[in-house]
C-alpha cells in the first residue's frame, strides 16, 4: 500500500530514526524482530467509505508502528520513538493518493509480552482518510 511506503520513506529520512535504525529494519511484518533496533509496520486496517467524484475511492486506513529495541537501550528507544512521532506529525505524501485527514500519531509504551526477552517496545498508531483513483 502506498501509505505504508510513504510512512517508511518518512521514517528513513528522519535523522533521529536513521541514526539508530537501518532502512532494512524499517519494514512491514507481524512478529517481534530478531535484529534491533527495528520499526515494524503492521498491515493497515482499511475501511472503504465509498466513491467520490471523478471515480475516486475514499477510505480510512489505520496502522501501527512497533518500535523495538533491546531493554538496555531505553534511551535509544525514546529517541527513535520521538523522532518517528515528529517525522509523522504531518501527513506523508503517498504516490497516487490524496490524504484528506491525517491524525497526529499516538504513542504508548507496551510491556514486553515475553519477560524472558525483555525489550523496550513502543506502539505508534496512525490514522488517515485517503482518496485515490481506481
């Protein structure tokens, strides 16, 4: 999806992210990464609202970014998460789509689900209403 690509490019270009996270570690997926620090973009949840003028489709897309670092890298986790939030404060520019509404990112620190692995884990929620031509 173009929105995911645009979000990924915005993160790669953000200095506070690029300083700690390599581009190949900013990717889509569902599982905890082996290589950290890493930002995993979960697949977007898309709700189609219907048609707009000119044969466009209108939909709302919601996605989550999971920022993972080792537990002993709490300062890195905070820097990467803060830089990602700043990079996504304004809507990215996806190819072939227009963003009608972009909600500012929302972040929460999440306890590691596996206490034996103890990672720093933040989740950033993104939501947008977009239009594109079929």
